[in-house]
């Protein structure tokens, strides 16, 4: 068994705390909401492991950067056949984990340079600057977050 890196332990603790403490107390008491977060995180970690060769014991803040998240979204759509709506749900769940207030700045810093979204007309991930809503259509009439 490989020894987990310190950063991966911090990430694992954060995810655990988010799922077991933050979601039940702040987000919802719904079992389905918790399952949605768990599934999105599981898909993302699985993507990192299977597609990028990054073992969970080697997770780092770089694994949660904008480029990696955009690659995951393309993988969800192209490999898993997820609809834009499903990708939106998975992204919102993952971003919820990354954006929750906490003492560890590591997990939210890499992806914060711009919002990640997909427009139905253009078909590729783009940076969204401004104050579009997290769901629904973007300022350009596209599909919003993807």
C-alpha cells in the first residue's frame, strides 16, 4: 500500500467533513442531495484515477484546477454520454465541494479564475466572466454551466 501524501489527506478530510457535516447542516437534509454530491465526487476521483493515472493517495490541489475540471466535463459528455443537464448537476455538486467556506484555501483556488460553463451552440467549455447565474441560461443565451 502506498503512503498517502499530506495534501491528499487534507483533501480527503475536507471531502469527508463536507459530506458528513456541512451538507447535512447547511445544504439539505435530503438523502438524494447527499447522494448527488457523493456520486459527483466519486465520478471525479474515478476520472482522475482511471483517465489521468492519479491515485487517490496522490491527490493534490492541482487535481482540482480549471483545466482538469473541463477535461472531466468533456469525459462525462463524450465517454459516459451524459447530457448537458447531467453534466450541469455533476459540476454544481463538485463546485459545491470546492467553494464551501473553510480554512483550507487549497481546494477552491485553482478553478476560481473564471467560471466553467458550456454553451449549447458552441459545444466547448468557456470562461464566463461576469455575474451569470449558476444555473439556467448564460448571458449569451447558452445552456449555462456545463
